[in-house]
C-alpha cells in the first residue's frame, strides 16, 4: 500500500542496506507469501540453530534471494524491514527500526538538526509500504473536544522534531518548553480564527523559539 508523497526524517533519507546481517541472523521465522513459494520452495523460512536464515550467505553477508532474484522477490517481512510506515491522508511517513545497525549508524553519525523531509531518495513513492493505515481516520486531538486538522498537526510534528533535536537546553527544560506550547495550542477556540494560521503563530511566538 502507498499514498501520495513520502516523508522521512532527514537522518534516514540516505538509507540503503549494507548487508550487516543483523536481521538475517536474528532467529526470526519468516512467512513466505503464496506467490513466492514456487521460487523460494518454502512456506516459512525457519532459522537455523545459530539464528541465521537459511537463505543468508554467511560468507558474503548477502541474502541469496535478494542477490539472485532481486529485492522484489523477498518475502514481505524482509522487503519492508527495517522500514516502519504510517500512511494517512497526507502521504506515507517512513521511519526505520534501529535494530538495524545501518539505520542506527545513520542516527549516531548524523550531525545537525533533525527535520522532516519530503520525497527522500531512500524511500521512493512508487515503492509499496505496509504499515499503519490511517487514511480516512480523524487526526489527533488538540484537546478532548477539538481535533487538529492535518495542516496544523504537521506544523506541530515538525516543531517537535526540530525543537527536540536542536535544543541546547537540558531535557527537562526542553520538555517544559514543549509542554507550555502544547498548552497554548490547547487554548484555541473558534473565535480566534482558523486553526492552521493560529497554530503557526503560536509556534512562532517568543516562548517557542530556540
């Protein structure tokens, strides 16, 4: 499944498998989809006693299925990992499981503030993504009787990412500042006008600046 544009954190935007082998030797049992069973000749890939997948080539570190038949021939579990997706009416938001050493290294080695970027090279829009499908569902709550619209919620998400990653304060001070802005957002009422421009102004107010 997929939906429109794809978004990710800039730290993940260059992801590519480096054959670290962590997922291939983790002792996971992998279901094989029916259309792949004639190729793989199994309904399940059961780990060997050492935890390695039977299709993992320990010498090269490569998956034999991926190497010989291409990524599209992988079981869905393998094709998707370490990607984790949220799909809503705005598009597809992809993050990575840091169980994957390559994904973890991207985070550890990255310097600079985190941001949400659109159309990252690592996650093309034409690729199928499976995850939590929230299309057609209500956006999150501003407070118990008010919903965000998606434009306002996106402003809030980006503010959280950029504030937490770029803060030079201690954790407690950063969280306190975020909580104060959250309370400011919760005070919105219809009399103040449309939520999106009001949210933008609230986030840009002096108390919200870094």
